C-alpha cells in the first residue's frame, strides 16, 4: 500500500462488509492525499512503515518488528511524531464515521431483504415478539402509560472530542450517506471534492482544547446533541410507536435527563448559578426550536378560508393573534401561528432574555407554561382534522406537539447530586447556630434519626434571621433555593431528582428532606395528610458494602412513621441509583455485577410489598464494561425479573454520548433500543427467578473473584506505583476534557481516584483490567472441587441465565479490545522493572486464567464469535490503533525523562484522543 491509508481487505471479507471497506478505503485515500499534500511524501511513507511494523508486532509475524519499531519511534523528532500521531488519530475518527453509516445501511438492507426478520433492539422486532406472545396493543399502550424511560446525559471527564470536530465529522457523514444515491460520475466527483475539503478541514483543526472545559462549555456541548438529534428524533420515536399501535394514545413516557449544571459531588464549579444557567440555556434551546418550527409551519399551512373551512376555536385563536396583515386575512392558520410565534417570542424574553429572530406581529402575552402552548397547537390540529387537513399534520405539526409535550420549556430535567457528608456538614452548622444540637456529627445513627424526624414534624425553620452562615453552608442552601425557583420558572419537571452520593444510612435520606423543608420545598409537615416534598430523594449506593446494605436501608427508611405517606403525596415514586463504577473499583468486575443483581432483586422485593409506591432503578453506567457499559438493549434484558416494570433511567457518559447521538440516524436506533428492551423486559413472559444452583454458584464466584481482585489491586502496597507509571493516568489529568477533578482528594490512593480515570487509564494501556480481572481465578477455584459437574453448571448458566450470558458477552468484548503485548510495552515504563515484572506476571496469569475460563464455559475459542460485525470492525481498526499505543509509550518515556516541551505533551494528549476514538469507549 503506497497511495492511501488503506485497510487491508481480508480475503474472507463478506459482501456485507465490502461497502464498509470501500468507505474506509475512500476516506483513508483522501486522508492520505491530504497528508502527502500538506506534510510531504516522507511523512506519508513514515506513517505507512509504522503501521506495517505495528501489524507485524501484533501478529507476531516478524520477531524483530518490536525492535525495529522502537528504533524508528525513538528517532522521530517531536514535530515528526506529532504528524504521525495526528494521522492515525484522524483515521480512527474517519473509521467511526464509515462504521456508523455501515450500521444504518446494513440494518436497512436486512429489513428490505427479509422484512419478516427483525433484529433485537428494534421496535419492529419487539412488536413481532409481543404479538407472538399474544400481548394486545391495548396492553402495550397501558404499559407505556405507566412507564418512565430516561437517558441522563452527564459531564464526566471522558469525552475527548471537541464540538468543532463533531460538526466537521457530521458533514463527512452526510456526504458519505449522499454517495449512495448519486447519479453519474459528475455528481460523485463533486461529492469527493466536498469530502476532500472536509477532511482538509479536519487536518487543519486542532484535536485538543487548550483550556479546560468550563461548566458553561459542558452545557453547550450537551445542547448540541439536542439540536443534532434529540429534538427531532424523539418525536420520530413516538411516531414509530404510534405506527405500531394504531388508534392507541401514546403518553409521553420517554424523557431526557441531565446532570450538567447540577452534579456537585466533587465538583466545586457547580453551584446555584450553574443550575440556573443550565435551565436558562436549555429553555432557550427548546423555545428557539419551537419558534423555528412554528415559523416553518406557518409557511406550510397557507390554507384559505375561501377554499376550506376551519373550527370556531381556530378562528378565535387567529383573531387573538394581533395579525392584521390584509394579505393573510383569509388565512386563519397562518394568523393563528403568527400569534403563537409572538407569544413564544415573549416567553423567550421573559424566561431567558433572548430575542426571537422574526417579529411578524407585536409581542404577545408570554405563555405561562408549555401546557398553554400545547393547547394552542391542539386547536390547530383539531381544526385540520375536522376540515380535510389531516394529511398536513404528520410532517411537522404532530412532531412539534410531541416535542412540546416531551421537552416543555425545560428541555431536560436537571438532577441535583451531592455527597452525603456535605449535607451532614450543612445541618451541623444550622443545628448548632439554632442551639438545637451542639454537635450533630457526634450523634449516633439512632440519635440522628430521632432529631431529624422531630424537625420534619416541626413547621418552624432552623435558620436564624440575620445570621450569616459559613460559605459552604450557604452554597448548599442556595442550590435548594435555586431549584425551587427554576421549578417555578421553567416547570416542575425542570428539577425532579436529588441524588445522594455515598448513601450509607437512613439519616442520609432524612437530611435532604430537612434541607428541602428549610428552603420552602416541603409542603405540610411529616405526618400531616397530603404533605409532600418537591424533589424526589434518590439514594446512590456505590460501593460493594453500600449495595449489600441498600435493601436494609430502604426498608428502615420506609418503616419510619409518615415516610411512606410523604412519598405517596409527592408522586408515589421512589428512584434508587445503583453505581457501577465505584463498586467495580471496590470489588472487581464479577462481584460488582453480582452485587448489583442481588441489590436490584432485593429492592424489587421490598417495593412489591409497599402499597402504591413504584420503584425505578437508575443505573449509573459508564462507557466501558468495567463501569457498566456495553449494549443497552442486552443490559436491560439481563436485569433481574421484576426490576424493570417499565421504569428505568440510565446515565449516558463521556464519548458514549457522541458515539450514540452525534449522528441523528444512529441516535434514533439507540433511542429505539432503550424502548424496545424496556417493553420486552416488562411485558414478555419471564423465565422467573434463577435456579438456586445458579445463585449459589454466582455467590461463590463473586467471593473468589473479589478476593483475587483485592489481593492484587489493594493488598500489594506497591501496585499503586505500577498503576501510576504503567498507564497514562497522570497525563490524562492534563487533558482538558471536563470541569471535574480526576480525583476526589489530592492523594495517589486508588480508593480516592475517581472510577472514570481509573477505567480510562487501563483502556489506554490496552489492558482493560476493570472489565475482566478476577474472573479466571474465581472459575478456577469454583470448579476445582468437582471439575466436570461444576463446569457443566457454568455452561448451563451461560445458556439459560440472561444475567450470566450478558456478563460473559461483555467480558468477551473487553478481552477482544485488549492486547497483552501492548500492555507489556506500557509496563516497560515502570522505573522499577522488578516491580513491573512481578505485577505484570500476576496480571498476565490472571488474563490466561480468564481467557481459559471463558473459552471453556462458552465452548468458543475466538473472541466475538457471536458478534461478527464488531469482530470485523476491530480487525479494520487495530492496525491504526496499535501504532498510537506504541507512539504513546515512546512519548510517555520522553516526557517522564524530562523532555517537557509543548509538542511532546500535545502529542501525548492527541494519542489519548486517538486511542479513545479508535476503541470507542474510554471511561
């Protein structure tokens, strides 16, 4: 290969894969041309040599490949290194675009070729399965009416893509899609010219941010996904459901959530001001979308009274519009929409201070809430239906009505989150100043509960007028008061949930109820009929111990007098968040998943006995499997029986947001998968609880797995030295990828490190340790007593138990993305090579045990045997990801050796970006 960055096409490439390979080849050729033009033939030749040696090293085809690669990389200047790293990084981004397009193409081709065969994760497939189970459309609609599905966007520090790059890549994706319908050589040539321009733009656009993201930046980044995808595709999702359920009314059960601007846990940059900013900008985004759609609708509904009638309600709406233009006198729909636009424009000014782009009539009276806007749009739709205009509804009016119902004036509910110790600290000062308790923190749990219950029954506030409290106390009170105010301005759904990190006791829950009372968010007092609070108190159980205690804590909370009635009066829902990240870092992959399973089952059993209160589990999933990542469809179906029941929220974090939702078509497929899985988990007959033998085996595996995990990670006092030098964890802290610090405290303790950079670092070093470590030892110990019988049991569990099967599937994916040869290269960075060898041997031994166990249980010796699409994807990617790893190792060696020039640091950070893009999961 001499003319382009060209993927090697395997001889066995299927007909289905060839379009993908052709797209990657085209984009690689255009990138190669750009590099040759702008960097020279020598740079291009160097890139190809590095790629070829990296492939040889990975495949073991050349015993000297590693030495040759080392010599070549060490001889590169900083400037040459930068060019090479940029080339491989951009190729990874372009390959992502080609794959996304191919996924859409493949699904469409399958639907056309075999219309009766529908994949899992599609609404068509789900409704086919529901029909096969004799579940009536009315039953489905009733289930949706009781449902709540909500992806929640977070601003965790793993998103490495700049918005400028996302927009350029979106243009490339659109051009690639357009090639499938081009006619003639001239059109294809013009398309290629435009592709070449966008790739040149990419090459001349810096990959990195020079300044760390502010909270405002994170808010704007999140809003871009609403503009690209959610505002249009979520109404499309509902339209598809309506197609499958003709004649049934589909309530708006699918809504968006956000942590951006409200997640204060460990982030000193989040406060009352950022909460208000987030809601104001979200409101502006929603209102400007509505204004644009209303303007477009006015252009389309040029219906003349002289040709067709309209309802009296529509005529009255038109008369109230203030539109006296004689040219529109006979066009009541346009006049009505002019009035709607003017009221929306006034609403925009009132809520955000922004100005609308057009003013056909004088500003009208602002809408009090989104319900008033929806009522006006309903008048327009009713008139169209009554006067032969039904054909004009689906294209724009119906999606707009659905958008208003789903997004309101708030766009997405912003969750508040704070650590329980900050609530304790705040109440300690309030109680001390009020002379209620000298030292609240000194009270035992029973004493705290009694005091807090007494406060909740007392209508009098704790705050003493005229007293200036400490700044940390004022900060906490300010956020509650800001939440109260934005709910009044933007609607009750603007802020609904208050999440308590590190929930360990019942008093942690009661403290947030007391703080709501202090800030005017409790109506009535505990024990009064009809008393309520505005924010749902959501405990977050994170560590292994917390997960084990979750059911007991919630049982004790609901046993307190008045608590259940208070929750019923506040909406009769209890959300509980389960943390995948810290539990993994605490006990390892298998134990984390098992304790999440056990906790979910126990909580579902508890709430089944609480009359009139619905449980909703909120899954704090990350991008990597070690943090609960993996395909959402399979993950939801693998939940324990009875734990979904139409209710689920889950976080969408880091680069997962970009990979799922930057492309609108891919975004719709991912939204569809969430609904499909929730419907199936709720309505399809379940196999029932797992057999006792399965549960006992899982418990034994968990115990052995956690023991093996902690023996290496925590019991070896020098493991932390290995981790900080055999991964780019220190350099990741320099990457401007989020407003949140990488560690909760300024220490090198693994306990204090956030789970996100922990997973991110292992992914960069290609070991992916959080996604598999400990499993091999657990299986080895479990089968030792009765090898034949116990292995047969594990094989049965894999075949019959969705939880275990999904766990193995995710582990299979992690192992496929890992590379022990590259991981060993990273271990060469450890200054103490005796330590490096000792630790790496323990990691490699566990790797071999895990691969052996997985092979024996599944009966398959190759990775991703049941996912050929992903296997093919990785085969195309690895030749371009691996060189980035080799380059990163060399750059880390230079940087840590004292070469602290700007180009070396920037090259390291670009390599982090490229590897993250290539693997498509970081944190």
